[in-house]
C-alpha cells in the first residue's frame, strides 16, 4: 500500500485512479528503487514529499515526472520544424558574418593583421602600456604556436560583441523610455542571465546543424547581450533630470535630446556594459567549443577529453590573456570617454 492512498480514497477518486493500466512499464529509477527495497523503507514510517512520482504510486492516473519532461520535449519537437523554417533565413546572415570573420582573421598574413590590431588598440586606448600588452600577448601566442586559435576566438568575440551592441543598445534605450517595456524585458533578461550556459545549447542543437556557425553564435549573443541592455537602460535613466529639463527648455526634440544630451552622458555606463559583454562572450566561446566553435576552447576541450594536462592549461592561460587584453583595452577606451566628457 502506497503512502498517499488515503488521500485519493478520502476524495472518492479510487475508481478513477484504478482506470489506469496496472502493467505500465516501470522506469529505471523505479526498478532501482525496487531492487534497493525503498518501498520497505517507506512502509517503515518515512514521509515522502507529495511529488508527482509519490502520488502516482497511489493513483496510476496521476502523471509522473518523466511524463512531464517528455511532454516538454514533445511540445518543443512539435514546433521545431516551424521554428526552424522561420529562424533559418533570419539567422543565416550570422553564419555568413562568423565565417567571413574567421576567414579574414585566419587568412590575412600575420605581419599585416597583427600590426593592424595593435594600431587599433592604440587608436581606441591611446595608452602605451595597453598597446604594449597587446603586442606582447600576440608575440606570446605566436611563439607557442597558438596564434591561429587565438585569432579564431578573437574573431568570434568581435562579431558577437558587435551584434550584441548593435541590438542591445537600442533595446536598452527603448527600456529607458518605456516603463512598460522595461517591466516586460526584466524577467526575460533575468532568465537569460541566470540560465546555465550549457542549457543555451540544448534547443539550438535541435534547430540547427552543429556545422553551422550560427548555432554557437546565437548562444553567445543570447548569453552576452544582457549587460549592455541593462547598463544602457540604467545609464540613460541616471542622466541628471535638470539637464534633461534644460534640453526641454531649449526646445529639443526627443531625438535631439537623446543624441545630443542623454546618450553622451550615459556613454560611460554603456561602455561598462560593452566591457562586460566582451567578457561574457569570451567565456561562452569556450562552452561553444562543444558544438564546433573553433578557437582556444577546442584545445581546452581536447585537454579534458584526452587528459592532456599541458594542452588544457596552456589554452586556458591563452584565454585568460585574451580576457585581460580585451578588458584592459575596453577600460582604457572607457577612461578616454570619461576624460573627454569631463573636459567639455
């Protein structure tokens, strides 16, 4: 006799419960529990939580947990073809961008590409220390024959971060202008920010082939776009109300006020969001190596699979160096923005 038989008996549902077939297949967990004698332990006085599985033991008509998870899977599979039909053409440009960036970064001769990247670092940072760090990092990657994987990782981060900024900043601006949109977006942003990184890959594997770059590109963008949206919204909302009222007094249109007043004053917060987006993109690139994302993450994965300690640690060190370089460069750019704003 199961523990919760009395519940269904007292509600007069015993006949309904007994309608289910008594010869339903047992799950592996049920078979293991039966072999361990768990039923005997429960009979000894243990109070089981009234979970679906515990209630199913008393009433076979009650669904089990595995039926619920199977229902979630069946629901997704039922709309998979429709989702794929809609998302395939919409996301195909992402594959082209990732493939193009990978091609450009890996086929351009190093003696052209590396000086260009160092020059770009100097242009955005105007810091000899940061520029020297970037140059030393690329020299280090070249010496240990990790330059190509590092450039592959950098190309993916570049594309995904650019798209995060392209889509995230307008969304953040819209949230700052509409409390309704903000209330609608916050639960979604909370979900994206707390969802485990591996979970992003599960539905995408069913929708796209693992050979398509957009599979890992979508996962990286969804994971990394949250900070730039949140900090854009926060930055514009923190603009001094007196400044906004002065702009209104001068007769500025909402567009002029946004471009000429609010956005420049919010730029430090937006740049901080971009910095966090870069870091999150880089961390997700490593996870995305599980679904064919190239770069240093592949070497980390190889170290785990083959127990090659040196390969994994050196690739991990390379990822740390890339993170430091990107962090220092973006922070130097942010410092320049602050200085230029204070000097006006």
